[in-house]
């Protein structure tokens, strides 16, 4: 163990004397006092933090390999995370996802030092975390990667401050929201990419017991949660920034916003697909919330005429109402016909028939019925406006739960 530094007299300095009961006080990293301050233009501390995060990722990989080799992963149970139960194997995956997000943030730190430093300092202040004199705020913040998402809300606060302080025609006004969008998007996408590509490491065995609903940290609500942050950013972009932006900035903003909304809606899909047939009541409730939020997020883009981006999300997440509205606004019957073929297994033609009936468009309704090759008299009496197999459609079958479960993945647009 490294001994304390001694003065000329050979005695320990005050800072090196043992604390109460003979314990040494908690010291910062040994390199902290010898490495120049990063703010002075020296990137060495950033490099060290990044290497530490990479080492944590390697350690996590070794731990997972051990759990898999000795068969312990299947014996892990549940833990409470964000006041809800979660399978321990999924929490382990979450730890790795947050390490990936932390590495992305650290890589962007030097490029956007002032913005990220402000957000990190604010996050530490909110968490009442003290920064010792020998350490930087980044040293303390990246030490606890499990709290990495706390930076999101602080980034939006910094963005809001900058938007108010700078004139709308300034470079700073446009840059701050583009930068914040990219930071949040890149962090969440890195986490999602890890979850998808490494799913085999955390997969439950076939004989494992039923697990609780899975709410990814990238879909968590509440103050500072990723879902809440994306909803807040959606409102800031469309209400405060988009109306004052030129065409080039609008195009960039829409592309970023759609990427964020993809993450937002994908979180709902992960929740829904984690529910079992025995959780049908919860499934129906969550699906209703999902359908409502999906419409609320996409409708403003449709009103702005961003048809390309609206189509991309509405097709992926099967928002049939938005797709029909878009085709009607653009008078694009060929696209409507395309959707009737593409979503034939999900009763798009029946949905279109009901949509026209509700709008009092009997002529168009008859046309849609003639074009459909999958319509049935029974479906004409349905009044549900939700795409796919909802409660109303399921109750007409002998085995509603089995039918719903079989069609969930396809209906939610996970392809």
C-alpha cells in the first residue's frame, strides 16, 4: 500500500494522518494532484476517465462470463429499481448500457466542454455530491455511472437558459439545441445498441419463472427520466425553436427529433412485449397510454407537413390513424393502397373502413371495402380506433389472450 508523503522532518502531513479509529481519510486518485487541470487545455484527465470507464466495461464482461459459466445467472431473482421490481439479469444489462452511455458522454465532453461541465456540475449539486479540491466535477460524476441519466435534465436546463439569453438569429441559439439533441440521442442510442446486440448474454432460460414488467432506464418516467426528458424536448423544439428556425435548421431539428421519438416509442414496445398473457389488464392499460402518446407526439409533425418523418415513425409503430390522415392531406391514394397491402395481416383495410365511417365518408368507405381483400362482415361493426388486436377485436374470439399474445410483436412495429 502506498505510504503517505512526508515533509522534510520525515513526519506525516496533516492530510495523511489517520482519521477516527485509525482509518485513513478517503483520498482522491493518486494522479489527481500531479495531472494539470483539464480546463487549462490538457486532455489527459479526460483520457484517464475514459480508460477507467473502458476498464469497468471489461470488468463487467468478465463478471457476466463468470455468471454464465457457473450457471448463476439463471438463479438470480429480482431487485427493486426506481421503486419497481426488475429481473436482476436486466439490471446487470442496464449497468453495461449506462457504461456505454457514459463513454459517449465523455467522448463528447471535450468537444462541448462548457455545456457538459455546466450540466455535470448542476447534476452533482442536485444530488448533493461534494467535489474535493483535488478532483474535478467530471471525476466525481463519472465515478457513479448508475446516475448517468441525471445529466439529461440538466442539459435541458442549460439549453433553456441559452435559448433565453441569446438572440434567435445568433449561432449560439441554434447550436445549443442541436448539441443537446445529439448528446442525448447518442447516449441513448449507444445504450439501445448494446441492449440489442448483447441480448444473448442476459436472456432468461426457457424454464425461468415469470418476471415483472420491464421498464428500461431509457424509458423511465418521472423527474429526469429519459421518457420525460424526450417529451420535454419535443415541446421545446416544436413550440420554441422550430417557428423561429430557417429551413436548414428545421430539417436538422426534425431528423434529431425523430431519432429521439424512435427511442421514446421503442421504450413502450419493450414494456408491452415484456408482459405475459396473465397481465392482460396491465397490457391493455399500457397499450392505451402508448397509443395516446404516439398520436400526441406524431400529430404536431403531421401538422407541420413533415410527411417523410411522420411516415417513417407511423409505419414502424403502426399508427394507422396518422397514416390515413397523412394520405388524406396529401391526397395520395396509391400510398393508401400500399398500406392496405403492407398491413393486411393487421386489418388496416378494416381500420380504414371504420375511419371513413366515423368521418361520414360513405363513398370513400365503399371504395376502401372494394379494394380490400381481407375484409369481413364482422369487422364492420367494430368501433375501436386502435391498430391491431385490441380488446374489442380479441373478445370476438374463443381464445382472446392467446390471439393477442401471438400478434403483439408484429402489431407494435418492431420489425
